[in-house]
C-alpha cells in the first residue's frame, strides 16, 4: 500500500468515524511496533471502534482528517484532535504508508488553530514513544514521562509534552 503524496484536510464529522478508526489502528500497528512490544500494540489498538470517535465529537472534541488516495482508493490518511478542557489536549495519527509526507504536521496545525481560536494558550500531549520525535520537530517540549491509560484498561509508556501557543 502506498499513498499518492497528495492530500486534503478538513474538519471531520461523525460520518468519518469508521475511516478514522481504520487510520488510527493502521498507525498504531504500522509505526508502533518499532517502539512497543506486541502485547502493548494489541492493547493500544483494542476498542478503537467508530463509536469512540462519534462520542468524542459529540462531547466537543474537534477532529480533523487528511484524505487522499491509497492504492487508488479514497481514504483517511490521518487525523488530529483538539480537546478543550482544563489542559487543552491534542493528538495526531497518520497511517504508516503516509508518514513523513507533511500530513501529520498539517493536521497538527489544524488542531493548534482550533485551540487558539478557542482561547488555548498551550497544548498538552501524551506522546507515544513513536511520536516524540514528530512532536519535538513541531515545537513541543518534554515535561515528564509516565504512563498513558489505554482504552483497554492497560497503560503504556509515554512522554508528556507541551507547546505554548502564545508569546510569553
């Protein structure tokens, strides 16, 4: 499978939930194994069903998708999220075959713009070990290390990161 390199970004809606789930699982299963053992990958991908994304959207979490073509089929190549709460949170996932093509950075920018538009001063991320280099390249700084709680109830090592969105 190969991505064409061309993509479009837009705000996601509940009709995108199944495609987001597929892209999320692909990202975990294709990029994650370099950093985590198989049992962690399985626990990380467990429970990532369309209703998870629909519920998050209905709860106010903003989702953005990058769409493009994979082996001639229109697909979601990746997605980002922005969650407004006491600490604005974000995440970015890109299919393995679409990694390192600027898709993740474009999606992260959309999440950052959404945070700024809603008064966010910074974004917090629980970066998987697979994502640390990406987030550092996009201006995030490590604030600590710990465990991210997965939907499966297990946890996995992560790096807590933060990016200031406004000038001091």
